[in-house]
């Protein structure tokens, strides 16, 4: 009966072959140490010497393949990040300079302010710029301009300059035009090329012409006006229900950007629901992505006045006349906090206590009474 042949593991063969390759001990000594035949030791030494280059070659090939796969992943990630950065820059282009300035993090551990400004598409000088407050003389002029504009909304900077000079103010047209632009005032007149739109700020079609408005929340409207206070001025925005003339929400801000307009709209929707149509002018606050996107996401149809056609939003213009003559010009607010306190009282009285002339003399109604319990009234546009 033949003797059973021994089977040696690959680990033992590698260990014996490598020890033989070292050449420290003779083959017979290594064979006796591991209890194998000397011929096997010589054979395993030869195989180890022949196959060692293959081991390193496979390792190099594997490393090269892994490096190529990693490189491919990195290029794909760079392409994705570049696409996302371009998308973000397009969206940020619709936001105001003030909104982008608020996004800067001066204490960020990795991104310096210079790089943050580049990513936001903001000039570094715009971030550091601190505007000088208007002089007392300019503030007095702005109040006179505002009063004159309420009485004569067709006055542009030329006619306004003539009017101010007749009253004894030594001003030139350039100064008057700057102040009117700062106050958001523009003469009402029909302009050429009304169809041209800003490529990044879409302008929506005016939807109220010949529309019968016969119920609350069918049409809401919004606008911004200038409010003088001691040492400066602030801005007031308001959301009104076109049918009932009720002021559904309002906000004050010391900057004329989209943020406080969005806050007023969100508050109006939270308290009164979602309107069918929302009408504004074509100001940059109302055409910005920050303002339009939340309304479009709720399915609201956006409507915008023609440029220079303030009468397209006539009920808000009438509201401003009432606010200025019956509240603002009768007082001199010392701060934004004081203005807020007085305007809050005024709007509560306007909504809930004061009958509106639009609803007749026979059965006088306040705006909120009409809003909550509609009467038979149709507003034709």
C-alpha cells in the first residue's frame, strides 16, 4: 500500500521560498526545519523568484486602475459642482445687493470675504460701502417732493424742479431726479418700447383690464411708498384686497428691497389665505425671484402694471394718499418704532372703524366688514 502524499499550503510554500531566497541558510537546513524535501525547497525558491515581479506588477496595475477611477469620479464631481455654481449664480442675479450682502459671513474659517463676494456675484466695494445719510436739507426737499407728487403724479424731474424753484428752493434737475429715484417716484406717462423686458427678471402681463372683481381674495395688490422720519426716511409696503379695499398686511423697512415685501405677503397669506391674482408694478422688488417664486409655487397668477401706469394699481395709490394726508403729514415720527406704532393704530382704524366711501352712503361698511361679509359690489377694470 502506497504512502499518502502530503499537501502543502500556499502560505508554507511562500514562506519557505522567501527564506531560501534570502540565502542565509543552506537548502538542506531549511528542508529539515520545515520537514520538506530539499528538492521542494529549491523548486519553491525558483517559483518565488519568478512570480515576485508579477505580484508587484498586479499591484501597480491595480493602483493605476484605482487612480483612473478616482480621477473619473473627481472630474464628474467638478462638472457637477460647476453646473450647480452656474445655476446658483443665475438665481442670485435676481436678488438685491442688500440681500447678497447679508449672505456674507465675515468670520467664515475657510472662505475669505473676497471669495464669498466672487461666488455671490457681488462687487467687494459694494460689501464694504457704507452709504452716507441724507442731509437735513435733502430730507426737507424729499418731503416737499412727496407732497407735490401726491397732488401732481404726472410731474417728472423737470416739472418738479420748476415747482420747487417757484417755492424758493435752489435745486437743479440732477438733484431732484436723484431724490425722486431714491423715493421710488416716477411720472405717470405712456412710454415707448413697453414690451422690452429684463432677461433675468420676467415681467408678467397685466390681468385686471376689463376684469369684473366681485369677491374677496380674487385680486390682491401691493406697492411701496416713502415715509419720512426724523433724520432720514423709511419705506412702507402694504397688501390690499382689491374688492374690499382692506389692508391685509403691511411692513416697514429702512431698505427698499424685496425682503420686507415677502414678509408682508407671507403674513397676509398666513392670516387670510391665498389669492387668485396678485398685482404689483414692475419694480425690481416685485420681479425678483425671491418675491415671485413663493407666489407661483402656490398657483397664484401674477399681474403687473405697465411701466409709468400707476393708475393700473389705482386703489393702492389712493390708499397712499389717505395714509399720507390723514396720518403721516400730520405727525413727525422720530424713529421707525414710533412710525410703526402710529401706523398700526391707523390701519386698525382704517380697516375696522372707518366706513369706506366706495361702499356708498345708504349702508356704510368698513373694508373688513366687506371682506368678511361680502356685499353686492363689482369692481370693473
